[in-house]
C-alpha cells in the first residue's frame, strides 16, 4: 500500500496573489487603480469627520466649532434617546432591564459561558415578566410610568423584543396549523396568514391605533402601545409562520414516518423530531425576519410613539441645535447596526453549533 | 384470491411449529390510491414468532402492504388486527399498535439531529416513559447486539450505510416490540454492507421475533423464512414455505419472477 501524503502546502504570497487577482488584465488594473483612489480620497475625510475633527465634550451647542461631527449633541441628549420621557428618577428600572437583557443575551456569543442555556431561557421567559412588572410600574410600591412617556432605544427594544418572542411561538403554531389535516384548523391558519401578510405594517399600526378603538365597546380601551404591540406581533407571526413552514416542508417524509412508527404522537413527533430539524434549517430566514422586524419598529412614529428614530428626529428640529441631522442619523444607524449585526452573528453561531453536518 | 389459496395459507399457519397464537390478522383488505387499486383483497394470518418474507416485482404493493400493518398507510376496506387491536381511525388504537410494532426502513430514517444513543432512547423515554438511565442501558445493550456500541455518541451522518441501518434496527428493538417490519432494509446499501445487516437480521430471527420482511435477498428468505409470500399486481399470488416456494413454485407468475431474479 502506498503511503498517505500530506496535502501540498499553499504558500501565502501577497505579491503573487495581487498579480494574479488585482493586476491580471488591463481592466482589472484599471478597476484596482480607480477603487484604490476612491478609498484613498474618502476614508481620510470620513475619519476626520467622525473622530479627528469631531467634538465630543462640552457644555452647550456653541462648543461645536470644529469641522467634524458634533457628537456633543448625542452626548447631551443621550438620556432622551435612551429613555424618551421616562422620568429621570425612575430610569434605574429601565437600566436594570438593559442590564438583564445584556446578561441574558451577551453570553450567547461566548461558547463556553457557564449556564449559557439557562440564561437564554431566562431571556425568553423570566425577562418579559420582570419587564412587565418593572417598566410600567404601578405595583409593589413602584411609581406608575404610563406608556406614552416611554421612548427612545428603550421603546425600540420593547417593540422588537415583544414582537420577536411573541411571533416565534405563534408562527410555529400557525405553520403547524397550516399543514394540519384538520380542515377547520388549516382553513383558519391559511386565512390568518394570508390576511396579515397581505397588509403593510403601517396599515396594521393605523388600524390598531385609530380604527380599533372605534370598534371596541365604550370603556374597553387599552393603551396605544399595547395595541401596537399586538398588531406587530400578529403581523410578524404571519411572516414567521411562512418561514417555518418552509422548514417543515424541507423535512423528508421518512422522518415523520420513522417518528410515527416508533409510536410518538403528533405533538411529541413535532417537538422532538420535526421542529428541531425544521427550525435549524430556517435559522437564516428566522433571523432575517427578526432583523426586518427590528427595522420596521421605526414605523410606530406614525402613530405618535417615539422610538429611537423618533426621538432623534424630534431633537434635530430643535432650534438650539443647528445642523446636527447627519450626526443624529449616523447615531441611529449605528444603534440599529449594532443590534442587527449582533443578531446576524448569533444566527451564524447557532447554525454552526446545531449543524451535525449531515442530512438524511 | 381463490378459496383454495386461502385454505392453503391457513394450512401454512397450522403447519408452523410455533402456530399457537395469531398476532397479525389481515382479512379481505383493500386499498386504493385515488382510483388505483393497489392492494386487492389481501388475507394473511401471522403466528407469533413466525418469520415471513414478502417478495415480488416493484410496484406489486408489498411495501404498501407492510406499511398498512402499522398504519403508515391507511386501508380503506377490510380488517387488520395486530396483537388483538384492530386498526381503525382511532388514534389511541393506532398508537398502541405502533408501540408494539417496530419498523426498519429502506432509507434508515435515523434522526440526524440526535446521536445514535439519543435515536435509540427517544421513543422508550417519551412513549414508554422509561427512566433515562434505564433507556440508555437498554439502548447500549441493543447497540452491542448489532455490534456498534462504540458509535453510540456519534451522529448518524458520521456512520456508513450499513452501520446506520443497524442503528435503525437497534432503535426499533429498544421499544421491545412484539413484531418487526422490514421494508427493503438492504436495498439502499452498498453490496459490501448488505451482509452485516443481514447477519443482524438472521440473529434477530433466531431469537424468536415475529418478522415481516420485504426484501429481494432470496438467500435470506431461504435460510430464515418460515413462509415466503409472493405478491404481484396488489395480490398475494403464492404463499409457501421456502423450500416449496423456490424448488417447486406452483403459480406461473411466481415461476417467471423466480427465473428472472435467480438467473440474472
């Protein structure tokens, strides 16, 4: 028998790589030169604006004198961007929630973090309960803070978080229902999904805030935020259901049959055999939907709720601050990017971890 | 099917040394796919401990037939009684039959997101309510019996086809079934892996398990079967002990089939 040999080594040679990839034809040479020129002329000024010429500290708008960004503006109004009109004295309650959110979800990125799984479960179950007690208050001696005072990043996170943890289980149930053999259940799920999916979120929010109160009996009127949350969750669950249904359909029939043949009933079959595989398959789709939802929460502006974009937008029209719109929008974009990029990285993490590498 | 044939089948049951108790009773069973009549008036009694091989050309309905026995396929007419429980629309009855009937598929159908050990334990734990420790011990026992205990913590995708099929056999056995159904268990395997699976099945047969096996492995049929059933066009054409079936087939369709598969 002949000896096994190691695969040939590929030396890393930057010059050769550049010659082969960047300068191998005349049009690639041209492209390389143009791109390098563009990078060279734009990165410098951008860095100058962002950091070198920027103003970070100071007392009032007059301190923003440089050519760079006026980060002082963000700095000064950060409280408003984070909490909206939430009273200063009560903001520790929101801070606790921010902290708990971080404690529950940041470890999910760290492979060997102890009790990571339990923290995740807490993030999906305990956290909403604590939030429900802490943020509105009105009990256990906590001062009540009505929801029209909530705003900023806090409101964005509440909308996205409730939408996400509400729509996932609802979506699973709707997806299963749509594949049910029972005509009434299937019919209901199909109609639910098709109706909600065919309506733009902006319409849903309008309906929830303007039309719904007209239909509800006198006195039965719950808060605007709650209505928006219900609207967003239901709307999102229709999308989620279709993503998950895609996963269910990708599971070979043999898996259903093997589970049935072992005597597993419908719910056990779904919970133990089918859903773990189906959900793993559609992680990219699910996270994509989550990210979409996170962005769409900005639409609550039109029903008079001030999420992070709303607070920033209302501040840049403040006459005491001049020409800070760019800074404001860059800040909002950065906040959204941090959360959405985090979700995207987490999904890749999860995919790698759950991939046993082998399809049936 | 003729009167004569039915009486012959009955005869075969009586002839069998273990014919003390009928465990599967199929009577005048019919099934259609849409308007296509796949199974035509099937009658079969299987005694406890009996080993039956079902063969026939593809499309003859043999897989559909054994899949009716644990209700993976629904029959529209006639009666199927398994271990005293009739298969009807009642989900509880279906589940109680499925608990006692193990099945091995052509494409293994192991659960890819679970390790070999988890594959073997999932049904005992959730269906039989066996404590996890005990289920794992039983699973290891059966994995030893199919000669792959060292693979217990691997995922199915890391195993060869033959190993996967042996895991599938162990997984079915972990439920301690009274009957085992095999649906072409070696058809999807590479030739060099067929033997390891057949050896496992022979070993299982010698332990007294009631087995119904759809297969093209005529060697297996000759050595193990108490009875060979030949199906064609959705009917049971011939049913006989292997020496009669292979040496002296009565029906012309059987003769033709045997000629084709034995001399290729």
